[in-house]
C-alpha cells in the first residue's frame, strides 16, 4: 500500500512539475506577443496623431483597429492563460 502511494505521489509531482514548466513557457510567449502588439498599436497611434509620416486613419478605422483587432489577438491568449493559471488543484477532493 505504501509503495502504491509513493508511486501515486511521484506521478502527481511529475505532472505538477510539467504543468509548471508549461506555465513558464506560455507566460513568456504571452509577454512577448502582448508587448509586440502594444508597441505596434502605440506606433500606429503616434503616427496617426503626430502626422510625421504620410499616414492617416479616420477615427472610426482607428477605433476598429484598436478595439476589435486587439480583442481578436489577445482574446485567445486570455482563454489559454485562464486555463493554465486557474489556480485550481486538479487533485483536490470535491
């Protein structure tokens, strides 16, 4: 019985370690992608506002760019992050 528990506990530890490794990997991906997207949006807004490049967008188009595109880019990452970092213990009794 004790040997079975030790094997079970070892398996739980291995799964948690793998889950933590995945969390760190995806956290880095989230950070890099989000940062790149925010820098791109900042450049678009600056270029639109300062007119130092021949670039102009209507306010409607700018709102659509900032709103819907950001939602479509960051939405799936939010769902993945919520799954990975939900804080629930998969092995806790109900």
